[in-house]
């Protein structure tokens, strides 16, 4: 018998939907064997609220009937009828132009009547339109790695697997009209009610018995005292009261506590955490909880950009962790809240324009060179489609119009473009639910690595009201942590929180453009702007991060900003009231927060209304903009600003809002950029060793960074079998090459080498090395790669002789030179020196 069968399950109601979620989840997490599977015992356990259909030719009942196994078919059908209930199980008939299906339909109809089981006509849909049959055939070739020319491949023997119209279904099944009517009857019985617009927030449990609101307030007050003393300035007290009130009112105290908790845990375990990311850096509460590292009041960051009290939206605090240890934080959250309540989020890779053309070309058996030429005509633009490519690339359009083979290739690729290609785990998203996740979403288990994720993607997770947290892995934090470790090894315990943001040496380094390895500032374009701008204050770096994007670059905004900073262009303000808001950006509206401040101060908008205006301008919503424009002008006129000036100011804001950037995010990332520049300026050897260690797997980057070390007059020492560690090492004012950066030398081999060195001391000769290490892990290829890299040079023999010795030894000729036999490459004495 078959190893598995198909079965259609439909949810009648919410109970059925929850049971369906459970069954699908268990099929992946417990029953997976090549494909997700369940058995009848599990179905019986979770059968409530479900309707079952016998499926296509691969269904269990059709399979047995087709082979004349009537008793077995009868036994299985009656069992399904018993499990699901007499009114919830149907025999399925289909018409897909397959002779075997048509023959089987007669048996299925008679069988259903015999057992008093309902019958239903369905479509076995594998594609939408009849003309999609060819594209579907190509898709099967792509999925199975075959071409259309392969005779031995998976192929549908009919073009009837499309979505048929009601008229076609009535015609096909005119002999059994009740089967068609039953399809509607079943549809009318399926009434799952999805709840949207409601949030399902996880609760943070507090052992002391305090409510989340009270505990959050206690923690924030404590943090405020630590940062600002027992008598914080009034502006901080007022901001604290406003923020805490909004957070409580929105019901988000637990959310802040959950984020505070896992960040606190990370710091306690020595896992580097970023200074903040996105709009959360605008929250004083976040700052006092040490979720973020920047004082939002000092840098003019707005809470309403993060949480708008006038437009309820889910909070979104994204957190950067050291990329090597991000998994530890996710594991902690999973253990704390329960593995049934926490999962990473799925993401679906789709067939993009170029990939679709290449895949279809391969399946059609078109020569690679020809397909490659066509694919390269697709512009390298983010999210470009084949249709857009045809419009913008005349050469591609000409090929399409003149070459029937290319036309077929592109037409099929257009049909497949955008289809899901594979499922993987979202780079950052983690969901924490107040109840087991299977109350809300089915779960998926990745067959390759066993990772369990939601089956709903990020958008669907948010739509059903679950709260996602973003745990991002950031290499820069790893670099900083390694740098601080190297500095500590040399006897200095440095805390970057104590590093002044007015350090002259740091700004001198940045202004020189020598920013290789500096976060956000190392591209050639950014280096050019740094040299032109000559930044000399932290606010300049915040502006730089915001400015270096396609919009401002293309509009000439950067050059204008630099000229204003240098005094080459006069700084003018449309109205004197704008000076206070735009002074730090030399009169340019650069940040979204500035748009909000202008609306608040000049047009009497509340900060919540100002955020709505900011969002409408950024997304260019004309109808909403028109309403807000009227309100803005009215408010400005009330502040004794003429209607003409108010209109001009609004239009100016709308123009700049196209390029406006989130200042909170820009400030947080500028803070990180400054710290990496500070470390490079004051601890260059340690910083470069850490940067090299973080990029050991990328040979091109290692080469680039070594060149930078030479520019900085830092001596690079070659790898050494007795001196090198896994990573790059600081040796005085020099850097010793790390073994893991040697191409072809894997982690397991390095572990064996270091372990042997630790137990037995250094290696006195290459022969000593080969005797001490496990040759199964440190094989010939590994040793040869180490020799080529110079790791044995310090043992006093040439690389050529070392290679010869290894080849002789591992080819079983080792005894020849040692026993005094003549060697064609030299005498016995010479051979002895190799030892």
C-alpha cells in the first residue's frame, strides 16, 4: 500500500479551525516523514468542527476503489464517517480530463450511495487558468530539477487541473447534480470568524505581586534617579508622566517589561546589546529602562513618533544583539514564556524576475549563455518585475517581439514570477503569545534544521493581533565586544558609555575619510561626503546617517546641507519660529520629527496629530493631506502667520517629507557609528584585529582589511602553528593572523590543533605536529593549506620541503628518508632537517 494518502479537511467553525491548526502543526512537528503527515487516531482526537472529503486519485478511498479493494475502501470510508460524523464526510468526484478519474467517478458515485455518504463535485486545482498548464509543467521541472526534454520526469497527463467555472462544473456533472449543489452547501456550512483589529498581548508575570503598570513605573523611576539624580529636571518629570500614562492607557506595560527583561538578561550574560533602533529611541521610558542608550530629550527625539496616543498601533521595539549570540536570547525567551508560546516567524522566498527567467530557461533546455544574456537585461532595481523590465529596457522588449523562443520564455517566467519558492526563518521576527501559539497560528518545522516557526508570515501574524519582537543580529556589536576584550587583555577596562561624544581625535578620523570598518560610514560614497562635510559634532553624524540615502543624494540635498554647514550658502528660515527646530540641520527639514515639531509649534497640532501628518506626507496620501493642509493653515493663521506663508511652509514640508528620515533611528545608529570610530581612533590595533576576526569567513573582506592595516602602519604577522589562535590576535602593535581565516581550514581542525597545543605544548617540527594531531580531522588538505599560508614557516623549513614531507608521509613513504634511503630531492641529512 501507499506510504501516505491525501485527505481534504475544511473547518466548519472556530473550533474546527483550532483543530485544523493543531493537526497541521502536529503533522509538521511530530508526524513529518518526507512530508507532513497525520494518522486517523490523531484525526479522531481533533475531529470536532471539521468536514472531510476523500480527495483526488491519491485519496485513500479512491486508491482502494481504483484497485478493486472494495472491502478495504468500505472499511476506511466508514471509519472516516464515524470519526467526522455522518453529515461531515463526503465522497469526492472530479473531472480533470484523466481517463482513470472518469472511470473511477462511476465507482465513487455508486459507492457513496451504497454507504449513504454524501457526494460532492470538486476541482483538483493546480493552477488558475486553463492556459497555465504549460507554465505549471515548467514549474514541476524547476521543482524536480528536470527539463522538458527529460522523458522520465513528473508530468501531469492532462491540462484539466485549472479552476473551472460553475457552468463547466454543471455540465461535467449533469448526471449527479446533487454533487454540484453539495459544494455550495459545504461552503455555506463553513463559517470561521477571524478576529482582526484586536491585540493579543503576552503578560509579564511579576513575583512580587505588583501589577505590570506599577512595576514598570517603579523600574522607570529607579532608572531616572540613576541617570539624572534624585531631583531630575522638570522637563524629564513631565515627559516621564506623559509617556507612562500613554503606555498604561494603551495596555503596553507588559510589552515594555518583556523587552526590558530579555535585554537585562542579555547584559547579565555578557551578550552585547545595541543602543537602540527605530523610533523606540524617542522614548524616555525606554532610556530609563536601558532599552535604549540615548537621552531622547537631549537630542530632540519624540515619543509620539514611537507611540501615537491618537492612533492606536502595536508598539515596535527592535533590538540589536551580537550576531554570534542572538540565539541565546531567543532561547531564554522561549524557556521563560514556554516553547508553546514562543516561535520565530516564517518568511517565504519568491521567484524574482531574474531568477524566474533563469529557472524557466533551464527547464526549457535553452543554452545557459543565451538565458544569462536575457536575465542580465533585467535592471538591477529592487523589486523590479518582468513587465517593468520590458518597459524600461528596449533591448529586452526587442528580443521579446522578434524571437518566439524568448517570448515563450518570458511569458512563462511572468506567470511564475512572485510564486513562493521556499520557506525559511525570518531574520529577526519572534512572536510571543498569551496562550499556546496553536490557538492562533499553525506551526511549521523546517526539515533542514528542525527550527519551528509560525506558518503565518509577518503580515498575517500582525493582522491576527499577535505581537512580534525583532531580535536582530548585528556584526558591529560583535566587533565592539571583541575590541573591548582585546583592550581588557592589555590591561585597560574601557566602558564606551564613558566615551565623550566630543572627542577631537574621533572627528579627525571621520573627517579624513579613513572609515574602513566604521559602522554605516565605510562606503566610498559616505567617505567622500565625510571628507566634504568635516563633521565636528555628534549632530552632524545623526544628519549624515539620515542623508545618505537615494532620495537626498539624487535631489542635491547633501551638497546643499554641506554648503550651509560650511557657511558657503546662507542659512535662511521661512519664519523666525523655525530657527529653534531647524538650527541643528542648518535650516533643512531633514527629519520626520522636525515635520512633527513644525506642525505642533506653528499650527497648534497635538503631537499625535503631527504624527498623523508626518505619516500622510511620507506615504503621499492626497485626500488625507488636503484635510490636514486645511487644519495646518487654520492653526498657523491662529498663530498670526499669513495664509500665504502657511501654505508655502506646508508645501515645503510635503516636499522634504519625501526624503524625511526617522531621527530616532538615525541618532541610535550614529551613536554606534561614533563608538566604532572612537575605538578605531584610540585603539586601532585592537579594533582592526576585532574587525578581521568578525569577517574571517569572507576572504575578500579579509584582504581589504589587511590592506587597511598596512595603510594604518599596523604590522600583519602571518599565521603560525604555535602562536595563532582561532581568531586574529593582538601582539603589541601588530596583529597575528587567525587560523580560521586560512582558507580550507575548518573549525573542527582548528579545535584539534588548539586542544593538542594546550595539552602537549607547542609543535617542535612538522613531524611532531603530524604525530600529535588527529589526522582524521586535520587531513592532508588542511595541512597543505596551513603550509601554503606560512603557518609552519617558523619551524625553520621551506614551504616546498614541508609540502614534500607531508606528501611522502601521507602516501606511506614516510619511512624512506628516515631509514636512510636516497631521496631524489636531497640527501638523508636534508630530509632529517624537515623533522
